[in-house]
C-alpha cells in the first residue's frame, strides 16, 4: 500500500490537510497556555513585614516583601496609610509611617481602587516607658544652597519631628565630625548652613538607666545630626546646644570675674557669650558694663561686670545654659576672643523678678 494514495490520504486513512490542522491545533494549546501564564494579571500579595515590632516613635519605616508588587500601590497599617510607597522591585518596597499609637495592626496592600491583600496583626507598636515631650535645640541646617536656605523660615513645620522657631543668616557650611578625642569642623564645598532654633518632638528612652530624648535614631545632644524632612527633601540639622521648652527671660546679673589681667582687659560692653559656638542664635548673655580691672598680683586680677543673661524660670529657680544659677554660682563667660571664669554676686529672685530688656 502506498504511504500517500492518489486522494492525498496517509496510509489510505487520514487526509494530510486534516492531519496538519490537527497537529497545529494540538501545538497551539501549550502555546496558548504559556501566553496566558506569561501575560495574565498576576495578583499581588504580601509575604512579610520588617520590622514586625516597633517601639512607639514619631516616624518609622517598614520594609514590605511580597509578590507582583507595582509602583502605584499603597500600604496602610490598620486605617493609617503610609506616607509613601517607595517601590524597589516587584518583591520589595519601603513604606514610611508617622507616629502610631501602641497596638496590633493589620498591614493592608491596596492598588488604585481596592484592597488586594492583608497580613493580619503583622505589626506591633510597643509603648514607651516614658511619654513624648519637647526640647528646644539651637543648631544649623546644612548642605543647602541659597534657594533652599531661603525657604526655611520661622514657622516652617518639619513633618513628624517639630517646628522651626527662628533662623539666622546663612554662612559657609562647616560640619563637626568626631575625630578620636575631639571634634573637627569639616567644610562642605559649595554649600551653606543656616543657623536655626528648632522645637523638636522627642521620645524619652532610658538606656542603661539614663534617660535620653531621641528623634528617630538621633540623641538630642551636641553634636548629633538629625535628618529632617523639608520641602527640599531630607536635610541634616546639627545640634549645638539643647534646652528645655521653658521660655527664656532676659535677667540682669552682676558677676565678678577673676583671671589674667591681660584677658580681663579685653572685656567690654557689647561682648556676647554664644556658649562656645559661633552661632548667632546661641546667645546666653551680653555684657552691659565692665568696671575697672583690679590687679591682685602678677598673674591675677578681678573685674566686676554686669550682664543681661538669658535665664529660664523652672520651678521657682533660675537656669542658665540648662544649669541652676544663684548667688555664688560659678559662671563661665565665653566669647570669640576670650574665656573668663567668675562668680555670680547678684541676681533677682526667680519667684518675683521681672525680666530686663537685653
């Protein structure tokens, strides 16, 4: 028998055209399935959240891992939506959150229209042993250009961390960096820093029994650097001095300074104590009058000066540079030209004295 007869049939039974169509049809089935698997809209899902336990904080960031994530998605912790959805890949994203109260939270994934996946009780916010509070910090915003510096003004809100109370004049940027046993001012090329006073919202945390006030991962103490969010993005703020939120009151002091005659002879009305910094907003005291220098010996002399000092009345006592001040207290006068030690010989009582004009 011929393999293909005169009617075009294979072995006299199958038509070659029909057989070709049959083979084509069977070949299209796996091809179609492969196309379906490749091009179908694969549903997104969450796999894990890191960290899954966070101490109560003004701001924190979660790393979301999952499958088939998309840049346009969003994530919420319970009913509070994350501030951003920072898409890294189809399997990972980062989501910053503002302060959440203590408790257990579902982590919920949304697309533009609806909820797509939920991880029940995936995040735990643990309470702090001490409540949130505020500190007033004198320092400087760094790594700015002139346009960015102009946008930071008194009243500027720093989302999640605080508010700018006052700003000074922009100057070339110098950042203090730790170099073993001392701090070294390092210039930042082509950048400005802006002196500022900021009221920070901080959390009190006890580390080894010592309470510290923290903003994110930074301790509120010189020369820590806090990265804050502004309209220009994240910028650094370096701390130069810290005080409580109690208001400052200009108070007249009388101080007797003792030291080298050549040093005391430098003191004159108008000298300012900036707390050992060059920040114009760190003013602690201003000399109003300086008496004659009285020589006590070849290397010792004394002088009586009057100051207007920026004091805080806390619980019926004066604080100067966050330390208690009373008659007989030691005081250090530091200007850009000299440093002199002295003793307070006169100041009004904290419970009834009015302030003086600086």
